[in-house]
C-alpha cells in the first residue's frame, strides 16, 4: 500500500495567530508532526501544505518533506480541509492508496502509533478510514447538556444520574491521526469516510491547540511527554 502523509498548516488562526509556527518547548509547533511522520516506517512521502512562506521554510529544512503552497481560498477559517487534500493529491505525480492526515495542532503522537493506525486500515479491507480517539471519563455525554435559554436539557437523560463507573466509556476524536483510503476520499469527498474504525490512544495524549490556554497546556504536556513522564 502506497501511503501519503499530509500536514496541513495554515498561517492564520483566530485563536492563536501563527500558532503552527509558534514555539512550544523551544521548537515550532509544526515540527512535532513532521518528526512523527518521519519516524513512521510505512509512510512513503510527506507533504506540508501551507499558505505561509515562513511555515514552508521551516518544513523545507527537512530534506524528505515536499512542500505545497496553498492558495488563499483554501486557507480561510471556513475552508474545508478536503479541498486542500484534493489539491495535494492532484499536485502529486504519484497514485496513492491511503492518506494520513496529521494536524499540527494535535502534536502528541509518534511514528509507531501512526504505523499502528495504518496497519488497522491494511488489515481491515472493509473499513475506509481509521480515526484516532481517546476514552473520556468525567467528560462524558451523560454529564453534558443543551441549553434552551437558561433551561438545561440533558443530552442523555437516561444516564444523567448514573455513576460514572457504571457507564460505558465515550470516545473523543482527538485530531491526532486520520488514515483514509484515497479512493474513498475522491468518491465521498470526506476524510472520515465510512465505515470508520477507532484507533485508541491514551488519554494523556489528548491535546488539541485552539486558543491561548491550550498553548500553555501544550508547553507542560509536551515537555512531560518528551521526558517520558506521561504514562
């Protein structure tokens, strides 16, 4: 199976301007995803797509990484990621069996985990995508509500007062790893092409950087992860 990895990295962001090149533990955030992809033994080619020249220059320091300059219309806050994926697939001169999407804003993962997700797709021919998830405990739909004005409406009223230990775990899409058959991407225009299988990651690896608070958390978590303190 021929595997293409794509790291999409917009220059802009409402939550944290320039977050993909912001330094976390002394390194630009995007580098963590590049190094995880380089650590994979199953990925054949790595592309970084960005509308930001500085981000492309950072990625260009890695010899094996290919660069894709993303057009402005593909890099707005509302631009669907699938449009960038299709643009990269069209730019590439090779035919691919599967695409691995690695978002820079979910940096805590390694090459071994990426390869395990790829192997899940290889070993399950009926599946069209693999999605990384983390099990959630206290953050659970049974403890969540919709709001109607000031009135609370339980999302799952049948479990609202059930003890956590008696409830089946819920799983959160953590944004770290997506592996999708290219044929399904082109047919369905989706990264999470159905049927999907879950690749479960430890909850301590849950990090999705969206705002300034997340950047502070990232500094602590990545530092602990690199030192092997997260287990």
